[in-house]
């Protein structure tokens, strides 16, 4: 049978405008989770807690500055400094993310493609994630950044550069240059709870008091360690290659995917709409893979469309038969995983 793991959410992404209060909320959440972990009864799983941010990795906010006066046009288009910063954050998350570790990633996280990349990494490790969006009025966030700039200039007028702690005593946060701040707000892609990589989505706004924050943090803890934590299936859409002597790659791929389509059509009936179909891992094998059908009947045309798409993704194996090909087991496992992902998007 295909494995199903009950796995808590281990990666929490904070997202919001620059200077919207994300770091303050991240520290509050870190303190809250630390207390909940310590309060767990003896014998229950104890999680390790990590807070990762630009600040903890000593990443300057200037890396996000694409203004013309800072960088020449050819450098701005490459955006190398920002890519390097995201690579450092990605590496820091990947090093510690596991079923025993809870990671809070405090940062802009303003690009949906970046959030999707982190979602995929978490899913590959069977450690799903959540997004905590920090809402703040644009004018209020801009005013906070301008206040930090004013404090910095006051110190500079006194003959020395201010440290982030002097500019912002409560959080030790440095300001963004005004053009950089405006550009980041313009580029911000708001999380969408209808997409898998932005859900579950929690939200706090600037005006929310301690009681409201406590309620949101309680809800986050529930999906981390409570009864409502999500059941996660391993992502098997990308199949590992192995050796196979039962024919050339393309004919093998065509044969096995056709067989799976036939078995789904044979087993599916009116009473099986939205149910499960068992697919042998190999012909004659007593072990099964499970296809989770959507809440409607699946037709031949739809299954053939998915089959052609899956074959198109795997045509790169043609010509590599002498080195490595897909085994029957891996082809079946991969196609079943692909179908389950496709049907999940339909629900």
C-alpha cells in the first residue's frame, strides 16, 4: 500500500510589506512556540525550534536595492545579490528542516515563485508548511521606514554611523532606502490561500493586540502538534531511475502507463466515484499503489491526457537505456503519484 504519514507543519513562512512588523511577530511566535514545546508532557515528541531571517544570517537590506543610483543596468537585470541572499536563506532552511524541527522563516518572502520553491522543499521532506501574512497599511509601513531613516541621519549628524540597535532599539532593524522600499512594495505578490503553496494561510494585522495574536498562534500550534495536523503523502511524481531489462525505455513507459489507465477504468464504477483504485506495483505483485480519485467520474480522454503529459515529462530518458532506465515499479509509482497530484488540484 502507498504510505500515508501524519506529519505536522514544520516550516512557517512570514510574508508582508517591508517594515510591516514581520520581525516583531516572528519573535513573538518564536517565544510562544518555545513555551509550548517546553510545556509538552514528558514522553511526547520535543521539537527543535529555529528562527531564520536576513538578520540572523547578516544579510544586508541593500541586497534588495535595484535602484539606478545603486547598481548599473546590467547588474540590476541579473539581480545577483538578491539571488545570493535567497540562496543563503534556502540553504539555512534546508539544513535544519526535518520532522523534528520547526523553522520560522522571517523575511519578505514576497515572490510567489520563492514561496513555491520552499513549499516543494518542505513537501519533499514530508514536512508541510504554513504562511503567516502580516498585514499593514502602506502609509504606516512607509512611515516606520522613514522614522528609521531619520534616526540614522541623526546619528550620522553627530559624527558616527548608527547600529541597527540604535536605529530601532526594540528590534535592531535597519531601514530600507526609500527607492528600494517603494520597489519592494511594488513587486510584492500577496499570498493566495487558494494555492497549495500559500495554504494554510494565517493572518495578523498591525492593530491586532496580544489576545488576537495569541489566538492565531494557538491555531498555528494546533496544526503543528494538535489533532488537526494534516495527513501528508510523499511526492512520487518524480521517479528515481533504475535498471530494467524488459524492453526499451519508451515502449516500457507506454506499456505501463496504458496498463494503469486500463485498471482505473476497469475498477471505476458509479459507486467508486471519489474512491480509491488499487494498482499493483508490478504485474502479479501483491503490493499495491493507491490512486485517489476525485469527486467525479474520470473518463478515458482525461486519463489519456494525463498519460501523454506524464510521458512528455519523462521522454528525456530516451537514448539513455545503456546507462539507466525506469524500472516497471518506478514508472508505475511515478505515474500514480502524478495522477494523485493532478486529481488533488481538481478538488
